[in-house]
């Protein structure tokens, strides 16, 4: 009977299936062996166990030839999973071939510490163990006895195939993360290890660039990083596509718009959104921070960030900085750009992915040094013209000198422009922002504005008139005084709704005036208290001084107590002005007096906008008050306790030593200021001009300090000069110091004497 069956057509067809299945199984086993060899170069924990389990399952399936189609399907599924594993192992090997033998141990540790990858492999191994257990159920029967159990075995084979397919899909795409992404993440971590080593090796050279703290990561840009989710999506999408495009219509894009339209938030969100491989460098100008408003600090900062962003640039920029600084620290902008940026970037292959340099607030860059701002912008355009993969984003107000510099640039043909005021979705974004913020406030209770005034969101959107700063300020204002929100809203609507189109800044000024009235209306008649409030406002607006940059960047109640403003006054001012200040939590002694947006200080210092004398801060008079306070602090006995003083006291003392002269030369002369200056000149000016601690700074240039003292002397002569005794005193101290410096310059050093001998 057996011989008859073996020679029947059905038997012949059965043997044909046997042969085809044998060939398929042999191919699958061979491929599994290759994949196992590949993974052994840099082993992934658990992957070899997965290969072993697959081999055992294949061995069991091989014997199920009576269920030829089901067995074939199962083997095909196993082969597909094997292909995925082989591809993944090959991808990993190709991304790690450049690793030096000496770094293999670090690479192995990196792979083993990749939690996501290890979890993926562990899950795969567990699933294959389950498949292996199912395969163990397949009976070890002879060929003829298997015919009796054909249906039972077919069900088991289908289960095996289903589980293998499931394992394959989970391994390929589990939790929305493709295995290729995991391998890229592991590869990135391997590269980051090498990058960090290079940064450590070249740290001394890079730090000598003295980079300004102006990147998107800086705490000084916190207020620029609060773009609400869901807003400005269209423009962010367009900018991201432009930044990544290999051959865009323009390599330089100028994003311009009036103050308060959200330029900074857009730039910050864009830089943060881009992949690190496309994120070259960012510089956020800030006119209140000297290091962040100097055109001559831009290119060194960009070079420093480029080194920290891209491994291939570390050594190039470190070597460039060494040669550059050996010639001079204060070189022309052209030489800065050529040495520190263009030369290193030109060493990268032309196929390098597009790299973004983002500059926000070019209008806040100091223009005191000739045409430095215009020249700096034109040079950036030159860099984009020479480096094909470079993309430059410049965000600015459309100031005439800036737009003229760009339009007249030799690279004008590669410069494009985008006007924020022309964005069609700006009102939609503002509407979404206002609705979201007010709804969140209502969810916390006690806020009835949206219930009582159903058109509030639409009305406030219309009042904002395209200004995000108006929208964000009015939302904070209403949310802070939520029990008075309806009254405040009605007042705003009644006073501002009558303005015609394009009167946005008048609406903002009215909003600021309403905030001040609402904040201090109950103490307006308390003259002494309001005088302290005005002093606090002066510090808030005028604290920043040229070339003075200390951390923290803003004063607080502890610091102001040292210059005559009671702590309770500062705390109260901060609490009352929450809607225009950076205050997220409870007001404490260390909460900084820091505005949310530059438009509020600008409002307070412009008498055509702020018409209430109780709040208007005249810059010259305000600086007289600040200079007097600082000089009196330097002339006090506090110096005796500086060694044990807290950090706030030390900060204010350091600020006073660095900034008193900067404030006085921009101040209006007052009798009180003149008297304070005379006392300081009689007691401590000689130590200060000699850079003697603690009145001077050990890292100052001796000649620079003399220049500063002469500036104070010239200011005094120009503004008063009535006190001949003070004039003679200043002249005598300066002349004595000049003579001392001249003698030290002529004095031969010990080395010279030895050389002459």
C-alpha cells in the first residue's frame, strides 16, 4: 500500500512540495547564520537569543510537510522576520564601522545602555520564546501518522505564522518608533560620545572665543520661548521647509514686523523644532544686555555654537580661534567672519545638510559703533553666498538702516523677505491663544468673564489688531485680577474700541496705562510710597548699563534694599505688576524685577506715550537717582563685611563698581549727585581708578579705567563744574594715575635686565 501511494500522482506532487520547502528552509537557515554573524561585530543584547529561537522554530516547522501550504506560509513569515533582523543588524554595522578599535568598549556600553533598543529586543525574544513553545507541541510523528492529524497541525502552523508576523510588526514599529529610528538614536549617541571627547580636548581654545550667552538655550531668552501650541503653525511649517530645502529660492530670509508681533517667539520655536543636524547657531539680540547687543560678539558666538553643534567643526573652529586670537581680539568684522565661520564651514563637503543660522532682533543690536550692524548683516549674506548649505534667518523690525543694508547687499539676489503683518492667519492664532488662556483661567474657578461677556474672545482679538504682545499682556492682566476681569474688560473695550485701524500702539499704550492705574490706584495719594514705587520703576527700566553684564541679569528686592528701596516696596511692585513682568510663581525675595517685553520699558520712558508723571521715567533723571545710589553704596562701610556677605549683596557691590560711571555720564546733574561724587572722590576714587579690590576689577584694563574716570570728569565739567574743588580733585587723581602708569611702562622688567646683562 505504501509503495502504491508513493508512486501515485498525488505522492509525486507531495515530493515536489518537499523539495521546494527544503530549498526555502535552507535559504532561511543560511540567512539566519549571516545575520547572527553581522550582529556579533557589535552585539545587541538579546539578539542572538532571538536568532536561536527562530532556528529552533524553523527546525520544527520543517517536519510539518504534510501541511505543505501552512508550513510554507509559516516559513515565509519567519524569513520576513529574519530579513528585518538582518537589515537592522546591517544598518547598525554600517553606522559603527568608523568607530576606532580603542572606542569599541564605549560603543558596546552605549548599545547596552539604550533602554529603548534593549526593550525592543527583549520584547522580540519573549515573543519568539512563545512561538518556540507553540512549535514544541508539534508531534514527532511519522509521515503517514501525520495525515491523521493534518487539521490539528495546520491550526498550530497558522498560530505560529500569526505570532511571527506579530513579532515582526512589533519589532519594526512598536509604539510608533521604527527600528531605523532606534538605530539612528544609537548611532547619534555613539557620535555624541566622540563629539564630547573632542569638545573636552579643545575646550581651552573654544572658551577663548568668550561667546555671548545669546543662543536659544539661554535663560535670557526665556520670555521669547512661550509660543502657545497650535499657533503660528503655518509660518513655522514654511520656515522649517525653507531651512531644510537643498536649493531654496533664497538662502537668506528676512522675517520683519513691528514690535510685539511675535517675531522672537517664532524664531525660538523654529530653532527648537529643527533637528540638531540642521541647527547651526542662534543669536537673540537683547538691547538690555551688553554682550547680547554688540555686533562684534555675534561671529565668535556663532563659531562657538557651531563647534558644539557639529562634531566635524570642533577641531576646525578651535584651530581657527587659536590663529584668530593670536593676531588680535578686536579684529574687524570681516576677519572675524572669514576666520571663525567661513573658513571652517568651507572645509565641510558641499553635500552637507542645510545648516541654519538664526538671528533675532537685529534692531536691538547696538549701533553706537558706526555702521557695525549694517556691516554685520551684509557679511552674513556674504557667508550664505559662499557656503551653499548655509541658511540665514534674520528677524527684525523693518528699521530703515537695516532694510537699506540688506537691499544694497551684493548678495541681494539670494535674500528673501516675509512681512509678518501680511500673514493671513495672525488673527486666527491670536484668537486661539486668547480663548485657550482664558478657558484655562476659567477652569480654575472664580473667572466669569467668558460667561458674562460671550463676545470677549472676539473683541479682544480685534483690539489686539495683530499684536501678540497685546494679546498676551491683556490675558495676563485679566487672569491676574480675575474677580475684577469683567470691569477691566468693559473699561478696555470702552476706551480702546473707538480707535480707528492701524492704531495698534495707541491701544497697547492704553492697555499699559490701564494696568498701571489698576495696580496703584489705591495708593496714588500716598506720596512717600509712590516715590518708592517710581524708584523701583527706574531700576526696572534703566538698570542695564553699557558693557556691564552680570548674572543674575536683573535686580531683586534684596539687591534694591542695599540702595535704599525697602524690600516690601519691591515685593509689592512685582506683585501688582504681574501682568507685565516675568513672574510665574509666588513672589519671593529673589524674584527678579524683569519685564515680559521691551515695549513696556519703552512705554514708560517715552513722555509722548506715558503721560502720567507718577509713572513716567525720564532716562536722565532716573540715571541720576541710580548713579547717586550706587556711589553712596561704594562710599559706605559695607566693604568691611563683603567677605561674609550673601550673594545678593556681593552682586550689587560688583554692579556698583562696574556701573556707577556708566550711569553718571548719561545722567542729569543734581546737587545730590554732585555731593555724592565729591564724597566718593575724597575717599575711594583713587583705589577704584587703580583697580584696587574691592573697588576695582582685577580683569580691567588699567588704561580703560582712566578713560572712564576722564569721562566722568568731562561730564561734570559739561553739566556743572561749579565746585572747583571737585574739578581739581578729579584732575589730580586722574593725573596721578596717568603718571603712575607711564612710569610702570618705562620701568624695565627683570627679564629685560637679565637679557641686557
